[in-house]
């Protein structure tokens, strides 16, 4: 599920807009090149931004959550997303080499390419999943974490999004379930949609992508609104294809609760977890479970906010966190 990072509701907590001072495409193997950019102070404390989705791509907004005088801010588009090549929106792109272990290896290649020893990891939504697993498997590369739209990539989270919310949004869910063949409506909806999105028939793929993003919008915003990016058929297909690819495979984590199980590995790494009180993962206690198992993480609940890193209250807490961690200096 994508956290909306396109624009804040109120820009007052944010630093001024900035542009990259460097960017490039890094060859990470498997025929993939990932887009990266660096902003702020070249000699500042390194921080890397992990976008949501998976597959939504990075936007300029997270640049404004960091003091540009104190941070060297690294943004990237994960495999298949945004400006990275080849795009998931191309039907012939090989998705078998787009998995969480691949994304983690890409982060290490990029860190080494940029000559960074350790960096603060910022993540939203799926960026939380990726950031948590990256820190669990490469803790010496991570100085701190700042996470929002909390998610752990568990099977229970996907089940909530696919079926658990049908009583909350019955009309929207009925339309969503009707988008797959009748024989598959009582099964794994993420896997069923993934099969449709891999169909050789472009009309089938286009219809499935539209049905998928309509359900995403119904869950993410009330009343439902249509994000401008979902109006782009190319983005819509690449995004839906990537999300269902991950959701139908336990996010390629090797088990239904891998990230939650391994939270004790994060002991000693400080973090701020800024969570909207209206976020859907609160329904199954994901933020609480993360905070309980990770004493070094501070959980901040923000009233009147949901799964939106651009909400004013969330933005305020994110900026406060990066400001606080900037005082720890570059690692």
C-alpha cells in the first residue's frame, strides 16, 4: 500500500524545497539500473529515503523533511519504480529479480557507491518494511530509523487489506472482489490480481490495474479520492503489478512474520515511529507490536491522521525526528 508523499496538507513544518546536486543510474545487476539522487549538504549526515508501494517511486516531498544544511539526503527509486530501469510497467520486465533481498542488496551497492559508512534510514509504508529488514540484516550500515505509515510486511496485514476491510468498505470491496474470476473470489485476492496483471491480454491487465488502484484509494482515503498518478495508465499498471507481486509472496521475506519475529535484532538502534491514529494497520496492532519489541524506538501517535506522510501532524513529527537525530552527527 502506498503512503501519499506527494504534498503535505500544510507546509509549515517543512524545510524549503531543494533540488538534487547529483544524480545517476546505478547498475545493480540482473539488467537493472536504479535511479538515485543526493540533496542538501554533501558533507552532512547521510540519510536514505525509502518510498512505499512497493513500486510507487520517490517524490520530492521527503527532501523537505531534512535540514539541508545538516543532511546529505539520498533518494532512490526501487527496482522497477519511478525512473529506474527497466520499469515494471513494461510487460516484458522480469519481475523475478525484483524482491526484498534484491532491494536490500541494491541499498548496499548504492551506499558503497556513494562512499557512505552508515546512514539514517527513512521509510514510509512499504519503505518501513524494507527499512526494518535492511536494518535487521545490515545493522552496521544503519545509524537511526525514522518510519511512518508503519508496516511489517506480515501476512496478517495483507489479509486485512484483502478481506478484513470488507465490512468497513463493503461496496468498494464487492467491486474489488468482482474484478477476479468467480472461482478465485474466495481465495488469495492478491495472487488472483497478480495473475490478471501478468495476462498476455493488455485489456485484462489494464482492467485489473484500474480495479486494484480503485480499491487502494477506497482504503487509503475517505471519502475516496482519485490520486493524479493513478490517472496515468503506465504508473497504474507498474504499481499494481509490483504490489501484487510482493503481496502474493509474503513480501519475499521467507515467512509470514519475519520482520516482526526479528525485531530484537534492532536493539541499540534508535528510532522514531510516527503513526497516524487512523492508519489501518492500527486495527491489528502493528505499530504497538513494533514498539513493544523495540525499546530503542519511540512511537508517536498523531491524531486525525491516517496513512499519509504528508499530513501536517505527521510531517511535524518527522521533521522533529530528523532534527533530533541530526545532532548525533554523521556516522
